[in-house]
C-alpha cells in the first residue's frame, strides 16, 4: 500500500484577532485615568457699557508718514527735533510711553530710523524711554479713533 503525501498548508488563524484587539482596547480604556486639564486661570473684567476716557496727553504719539515725514503729537518735526521734544515730555513724567505709529504707505526704513533714534535716547538725551509701543493697523483704527486722531 502506497501512502500519498499530502501537502499541509500552514496558516495562522486570525479570526479571533479582532476580538482580542477589541477586548484590549476596552481593558485599557477602563483601567486608564482620564484627567481633565484645566488650562490657564484668568479673570476677565466685567462688561461695562462705558468706555474709559483716554487722554492723548498720557502718551507721546510719533507718527511716521509717507515720504519720511514725521509728526510728534501732531506737530511736524525733523529727526533732530524728536528727542529734545520727547525729553521735555519725559521730564514731566518719566514713565510716559511713546507710541510709534506708521502709515501703511510709509517705508520700513523710515520707521526703523525713528525706532533706532528712540532707542538711542539714553545716550543722546540722558533719559530712557521705558515703553516704545508699535500698534497694529487694527489697533490704530480702533483706539486712535477715540482720540479723534487719524
């Protein structure tokens, strides 16, 4: 009697693999701890219908316009006149901020020259400008409208 050799194919049965992975997912979901991150705590001011009164005298407005023209508090000035004018204002209030506004059509070079001049104040006039602020166009449109300055 002659026996035939049968070829047996080896195969890993994966029918229950989905069941096992599902059970593992459920197990880890049940045993893990879900923590709720709170984020940052901060308090917002209460909403009021009155807008605070802002006085233009509380800051020094330096406006760089197209073509390199400069106005400080609405008065046309040259680069040489800016720091002495600011020094007289800082003698009254050393914490007075300087707001450097720039027209959209003004060049960056003009703005940078004025900014560099303001940063050189301790060397040139012996007084430090503690705050130099450069507002965005949206801030200029919203905030300066309160001043009546455009």
